[in-house]
C-alpha cells in the first residue's frame, strides 16, 4: 500500500467517525420554565377550603374527642378519638363546654353551635369539645340518678323537721292552723319591747337550720328561703326579722320539695 492510498483511507475513517459522533450526541434544546399560576390573595388552599372543612365536621373526620388517658409507664396526656360523628341538629353540632364563654355557654353545658363558632372560637382555644350521642346519654343517666338522690334527701329533711314540729306541739295550737309547732328557735339580744339589736336575715336562718339539723340536705343553689310571714300573716320585708315573735317560713329543699315551719325568735335572758 503506497502513501497516497493510506491518506485516502485515513480521510474516509475520519469522516465516518465525525458523522457517528454528531448523530449520537445531539445538542439539547432549551426548555423554558413553566410560568407560575396566579391566585387571588386570601383564597384558601384546597386543604382548608370551607366545603372540605364542613365535610370534616359533618363526618367527624379530622376532629378529636379529648378524654383522660390512663397512665401507662408514667406517661400522661389525652386520648384522641377520631371518626366519632358529632350530633347535629338544624345545621349545628352538639358540643360540651370546657370553660365558660360569654354569650355562648357555661362550663359543663351541652349545647348546639355552628361549626364556624366551634372551630374559630372554641376548639382552637380548647374551650369546648365535640360530644357523641353515647356520651350525652351517659351524662343524662348520671344526672337523673343524682337528681333522684337529691330529691330523696330533701324528702328526708322535710320529714325530720316535721317530726320536730310535731313533738313541740303545745296547747296553743289548734286544728284550724295550717301549721303548728316550732321547728327552729333563735335567741337574740332585744330591747324591752322586743326590738332586736340587729336583724336576722335569710342567710342566718339557713346557717341555723344546718346547725340544728346536721343530717339534713342544705347544699345546692336550689336550697333557699323563699317566703316568710309574721304572726299576723303579713310578709316580712326583705325577709329580715327585726322583732321577737314567731314567723312562718318556707324553704325550698329541692325540685317540688318545700318545707314550711315555724321559727321562734326569742330574747336572750
């Protein structure tokens, strides 16, 4: 092979190699980035869209019922119960108030509120929680039991006072009187004409009843002095006694349980 032939073969080989390289490694084209989407300011995201939140409230998904957690290995916290559907009525959900909130409810109240009020004003500050129908039924049963026990204690207290009045009956009592017999006697300093040095108000009377009948039922907001009349049958102004004598008093002990008794106010010797 002469020199000229070799030059021709080298030229052919170089051309074929260049063609192969250009076909294998082509130049990349420039791809411009996608333009960002523009949304209205303040528009909620898909996760927090009102329709999605409303659906979560209706189905109970994403909500929590908080309760006490048993200590296991010294740990403490709250039990989160998800998926419990809340009780709904007229588009509102039933909740239990954990703290008192003006214009909404008192601590312990079970009420219906809108989902917006619950989420925005109550749930975030842990002032209320959702409550299931089963828990409402349990609380109602416990409440009825407590009311029955309180009513029985009120009846026993009334019977106790009536027995004391019966034992104190005197000859001055007649069958025409609606009530007779002194159940409570209070001694106070008084002037010659029976004017007391300081009056006797309802609070003093209730305290004396509790001291005289320690086994009675005197606790609760419902227990209070509701009426007071003097021996002439006239109402005592502001239930504040200013003179010695006998007074007919009525005390509310519980639901539909009242006791009427005679209070004797006498001068200290």
